[in-house]
């Protein structure tokens, strides 16, 4: 599907973009892969990694700027929307800025993609959008709703929108594994709560889920990858087995367990071998066989959370992953 096409990634200098770009170049050989983001220094650093590859282009711009999006989308076939204000405390203390990027930016992109005739758009979401308790999660829930409704808003246009929802991305910049690794020599690791659990997904798995969404989507689906869970105390023990763990308490806006599918969504959720799919409640699309395909509806009241997950990552498995990825953990 992406072979020889033009693809644009908003927020493409982040952790996802640094993995999506080389994997997609190798797998699909697109004609153009455009990195759209507002940080010129990050673009400059990333451009050095792809120097000499004419397929990779860079475009300075902000999703808040609708006119700039219109210019960037000229001749583009597919869009991955990864741009977001996503650090939970930052969003709590700068709520208006978070809304401008995560909600207004989503609206700008939806309008621009419809008007420019983009074929398919996949937006990246988060576990925090499911039953949100912090501002970041609330803005991403609103964003998810906007992208789902965008399929109706498009009217007679052919543009289609879908969403992929992630849990904790292993080794991404600012996440718990590189944080623990950076302070493990101090002999003490801060752990918010000994009961806390998190989903564990690699960036490569995240990219593959986006590819699947592009190939599978009819419009309005939210894709949730089946991934293992792990206790944060076990993560700390794997990174620094000799260090003591100090319980410091849950931070404002933080959940004890991650949730990617709430009970309210169960009626519209279908299960597949490697993922779940939340279908749109609007327009009776949840009963559309083209969207359901070979899925099986989950039981009433179903919740997919990191504490009730049937699949768990062991400390040994995490140790193997860290050894294989040590050089890039926390780098992007």
C-alpha cells in the first residue's frame, strides 16, 4: 500500500518517527517520506542520519498552523499523526498549550487532509485516553473522537481516518527504563507505588501496528495492540538488581495501572489474534461487517488494563531486550 507513495509524519522527529522512518524506507520504499515538526535542531540532527537519501524530506511547521499544513500536504498520499504535547505534568501546568496542540492541531490536520485529498490518516493515541484522569488523556480522548468523526465529516471525500493506541513505549525518551538506567549507580530508585503496572510495547511493534491500520482500516477504527504487562518494581529490579527501591507516591494525574480499553467501549470492541479493534459507535459503524471482518466481540464489561492482562513480561525477557537495545534506549 505504501510502496512508491508520499507519506508525511507530524511530530516526526520524536521516538516514533526515528523508528518509523527507517523501517518504512526499508519495507515499502516510498517516493517521499516527509518529516513535519517544529523543532529545527531535532530536524537538523535527524537529517544527518538520512543524508544522501532523496526520499526523506524535512518541513518545519506546527500542527497549530493550518496554512502551513496545507502547504506541507501537497502531493501527499498518507499521513501519520504523531505530534502531541504529551508529558503529563507539563500538560497539567500548561493546559491551554496542550489543548492547542492536541485538540486544535487535530482539527487543523483533519480539515487539511480532507481538503488536500489525503487517502488515509492514522493518528497515534495513548492508554491515557481511555477513562482519562489527567488533562493530557482528556485532550487525546477528544483527539481520538475527532479523528473517528472525521470519517463522517469528510462527506463525499475519500479521506479516511483511524487511530492506534499505545501503552508505555519501551526505551523511549523520558520513559521509565532510560530514567532508571540514568540513576541506577546512585543505589536507589524511586518507585511511585509497589503495585503499579505498565504495558510494554517496543517502537517496532508500534510501527507495525500503524502499517496494519493503513492496510486494514475502513475508517473510524481504534487499534489496540496486544502486549505484555510488567510491574514497575520488576522493571527497577531488572535495570538495577542491587539498588534499593524507595516508594515515593503516585504523581498528580498518574494512574496505578494503564488502561487501553474501558468497559464502556466493550460493546463496540472486537478481538483478533494480535490486537483489539474499537469500532465507531456513530452511524451504526460498529455493526459494519467490512470493519468487523473476522473479529470476535469481547465479553460485556471487558476491560483491557495492565493489571488484568493475561500476558506478562518476565525480568529475563526485559533483560534480553535491554541488552539488545542498550545503545538506543533513551536516545530518541
